[in-house]
């Protein structure tokens, strides 16, 4: 599944965040949508085999250290890849605006 929510607009990622979603797990992300979750403190993770857990997992435990998403009920797990580079910095800062402030970009 390629996740894109049909839009590159800010409201798309905001809507995901507004309903309490903190992590989005997908095989891939649409190019236009890809940067939006980072900017709104939603962790986008890619998992090529996410379909193995889809429809059965009620909850997942994400372990970024080991690079695994695990269904604690069934024991099923898939490898995940977290964002790196600037995307990871933006997420660690708490979103795009805090990252810009941290980087000294005060005059927006």
C-alpha cells in the first residue's frame, strides 16, 4: 500500500494527527505526502511486509532500536525503517516549526 491520503496539503497530515495517530506504517509513501507527517509529529515508518500484520493486529509495539514492529498478541513482526537525515531531526525536534526555531530560522 502506498499511503498518500490523496493530498499534499497540510490538512491531510493534520487530520491524521488530530485523530490521535502517532505512527503511520506503510509499504511506501506518495512523494507529495512523504514530508507532511514529519512536520506534524507523526512518525512515518516504511515496512515492506506490513501486509502480514494488516487486518489482524489490534495494536503494534514499535521498537526503533531493533527496527521491528511487533504484534504482541500474535507474536508476528515485520522490519521497519524510520526516517533519517533532516526528516529524523524534524521529528526529534517535535515538528517543522520547532525544528526551524532550533535551527535559528526565526524570521519566517
